[in-house]
């Protein structure tokens, strides 16, 4: 599998996961506080994200290739291991599974409890500040990680446009499905996707980080596939280890009666 | 001041995440790789080892809580 295919897949999967989370928040804001405010929040967040990519992209590509790979490898490892750690804790039962229905219900309850600002804003034909802020923050926070992944993957592969196309394609798919169903995208296998993205980011992070620090890989680019297999297998081992540990700690202790 | 503090807290959460051990291990691992790479010894094994060890330690710490 070529580096470009892996680049596209990694960015597409990461963007899908973040897109699902952002759509859940925007749906909750739109349905409870009005679509005008929610969509204005989305637009404002997209402008900030575009400015972030425009500023960070050229800054990263201006670095010498060694320093770029070191910075990108370090960043991808930090993000990848955060994702992978959470995914392993979820798969082994130590952390609750990500549930878009529950998150949607919680967001809606919070937005409704925030008062009737939406009604008065709608009557005045203006923007409801609460709906705008929730939507803006949701898209900005979920989008920031995607923006970092697009810029780091893209600049390191000298193919930011391909990374950007992968992110835009994922967001368009998620938004199209969200508009079609007008409900949280709870059928998307989000936990499995997060696991896969954690494995990809960690593997690329190990590869580029080592190259950036002056090391080299036996087999060159082919080592990426080996690293993906290594990360996947070790993570499966860690899930099994934690599951056994959890079963032991929750198993009822036998009572021995003497006499 | 509180806005600056909020920004710093956000950046810390965004970059470091739930367990600072992982971020520290990554920086240390990359530094060791750079140090070893200046000699003639192969360095490709350092980061896989560091990542596996840091992830295992962080997960066991989380499971103990």
C-alpha cells in the first residue's frame, strides 16, 4: 500500500470520527436553539480553522525535512497515543463506550435548560448567542485535531492538498448523512474508527519521529506496514491483559466456611 | 488573566492529554534516538520500545485508579 493511500485513509478516518462528534453538537444546537445560530457558529469556526491551517501549514513546510519529521512524528505520537489509550480503555471496559445518542441527549438537555433565548432571538430575527457559542466551540474543538493531522501528514508527505481532500471528503460524507437522517449518527462504528485512527497515527508517528531524530528503518517505507501490524498486535495484547485484570478484580470472592 | 490561563489549560489538555507520562516518554524517546543515531548503532528499535512501555505503564496506571 503506498504512502499516499495510507495518508488518505488516516486523514479520512480521523476526519470522519471528529465530523460525527461535531455534527452531533451542531444538530443539538440547531434543533433546540435554531438553525440560524447553529450554522453561523459552524461558519465562524470554519473561518478560524482555515486561518489556523493557513498559518501553520507554511510554517511547518518551511522547516528542514529532518526537523519537520521530528516535529510531525512527535505531534502524531502525542495525538495517536491519546486516541489509542482511550480506545484500549474502552475496548477493555475501563472506560464507557462513546455513545452519540447519550451525548446528543445531554447536549439537548443542557441547551434547553439554558433558557428561552432562542425564542426571543428567533422573534427578533437575530443570532442566539448560546446556540452560536455551543456550535462554534464544538466545530472548532473537533476540527482543530483534524487541522493538525491534515497539516502534519500533508506537509510531511509534501501533499497537503491530498490530506485536505481526504478531510473535506470525510466531512462532506458525514454532513450529508447527518442532513439526511437529522439525528445523531449513532450507527457509525465510532469506537472502532477511533481505535483504527489511534493505530495509524501512532505507527506514522514512530516512523517519522525516528527518521526525524536521525534514525533509519530497515526496509525503508515498507517498515510502515510492519509498524502498523506491531501497534495493532501490541494494542490487542494490552486489551486482553486489561480485560483479564478487570475480570479478576470484579469476580466474586469465594467464601470458605470452616467447622 | 483568566483568559490566558484558560488558553494555557486548553493547550495543555490538547497536547498532553490525560496522562503527561506519555508526552514525557515521547520527548525522552526521541532524544535517546537522536543521541544513539549520532553513533554507528541502529536506532529503529528505540521508539517502538518506548511507545509500548509508556502505553503499558499509562494503561496500568489508569486501570489502578
